[in-house]
C-alpha cells in the first residue's frame, strides 16, 4: 500500500481527512465505525481497536490464568 499524500478538507464545521478505500480495507473499517488515533515513538497511528485495551486484556489473561482458583473463590 502506498498513499503518498492526503489533503485535509473542510467537512461541515470541522476539518477531515478522506481515506482511500485501500486504507479502509487495511483498517477493516466501514462508514460509521470508530477508529482510534494514538501517538507512538514513530509518529501517529490509526487503528480500529483501542491500543490500551489490548494491553489491559493481556494483563487480565495473565492474572486470570495464574490466579484462576483464587478468583473463582473470591467470586462466591
């Protein structure tokens, strides 16, 4: 995928960026979906999921595996 440049355009009362179909397909998004923008050491990243949520879920899965029995007892 090679998107050289995109122009910021006025869209109603705000400014927006029209993404080419190729980019939308890579992001796996369609009209009405939400995308998330985060700052990284390499610049700005646009994703179709919450970056911090993935980290939190990984941490939860680790804790859940390690303390499965204790968590089951606490839930009673």
